[in-house]
């Protein structure tokens, strides 16, 4: 496919004998630079993304002069094999980096980009396979779900707002709020304050701890993008505040956080999508393409 400013082509490749399909977007007029972007798609979805989110993001980056590859991991979309969890996508990501650099020989570095568990998979790849070719990270609403962080988020961002709402108390007094809702609040409050088990070592470390370790070890710049109206983003913030590893990770000097007020998880409103695209292009030019 060719547009006025972007050329796109299908890029089939293999991961451990399984067929994987990628889609490469490049500037119609070659631009100077040695850094490309790899969009890591989590599940369960494929390389297009919700409301064509990854298509539009890749084309925006390519229009700005940055070759971008998005692909279906094994078990999703047009790729073969059984679906696998986001914690086991390292080989897919490594193979996709190989393909991007081979198809665009002027490139020597890659920025990994992902939404939700795609962002988490990018960090876990670096924790499992330290790769000097990875020059930076763009992480949108990273997934760090655990029982206590989910409870902390629900209590703080849902129940506390309800408890401050006069309408809630009126319904409670009229018996319109079921006892089950209050029992659920109590359950989440107990989980919120329950002690966290300490990791016994790298082998037993949780995936959230492994993500934080990769974040701290990352030498390059990181762009952290958080939607304002998204419980996954709120949960990430709550988890990071309560975890010493994440506190250290986010304190790194080359981490830039960009909040997107009012945006939902997948930036379904085009205004928020355009904000994301502008922020990522500006960051790439300032930090990763220099």
C-alpha cells in the first residue's frame, strides 16, 4: 500500500517455525535516522488495534520519518500457533526486531512501543533478553494487575468517590444499595492493606517486579503515557506509589511522563489519539532520534 507520505508492505517471517505476519510502514521519502519503532501488540488483539489505533499510530510515526513495524504475535491475527500470555512474547519481539533491522538496513536501533500488556511485554523482553539494539521505550497504560493494586484502585477511584456522593448515601438509607456492594468494599479494603509477600529471588519475582527491574536497568529514554480516564493507568500509578522498585524506576532522569486527561484506555477519541501521536513524535525527535 502507498499513500502520499507513507509506504506500507506486508512482512511475513517465522518464529520457531510458526508463521508470523508484520506490517511495515516507512516514509515515502527516505528520512535520515538510525532508529525505528516496533509496536508490540498485547492480547487478545492483533496488529490493527482497537478502532485501528496501531495502524494510525504507525502511519503517523512513518509520516514523521520513523519506520515502524507492527505485527501479530504467534497465536493472534494472521499468525499461527496457540495464543500465549504476554509474559511469554520475548522470542516474538526479538524476531520482529531482527526483521525490522534487516528490512531497513539504515536502522541500527529500535524503540519498543506498546499498550497495556504490550507495554508490559516490552519490559519483560528486556528483562529476559537484554538487547543493546533497544534504544528506548514508549509505554502506554502499562499492565501491572494484581489483587492488591486492583483493590487499591477500586477503593480509591471508585468507592471513595461514591462515599462522597450524597446520592449514594440516599440510596443506602432507602435500601437501594445492596449489602453485597458494602461487602465488596470491605473485601477490597482488606486486600488493599494486606502485606505483600517478599520476593525470594529473581526466579520467583513477580512479573511486576521483573518489569520494574528492566525499567531501572534501561539505559535509554522512556516515554510513559497515561490515560486520565482509565483504570489500568490508575492501577499502574497506585502500584508504582506503593512499590519501592517502581518508585526507583520512575525516578530515573530519562523518564518522561505524559498524562492524557480524559483519555480512555485505547484513546478512542481522536483528540486524545492525536495528542498521543504528537507527544510520541516530539519525544522521539528529542530523545531517541538525536
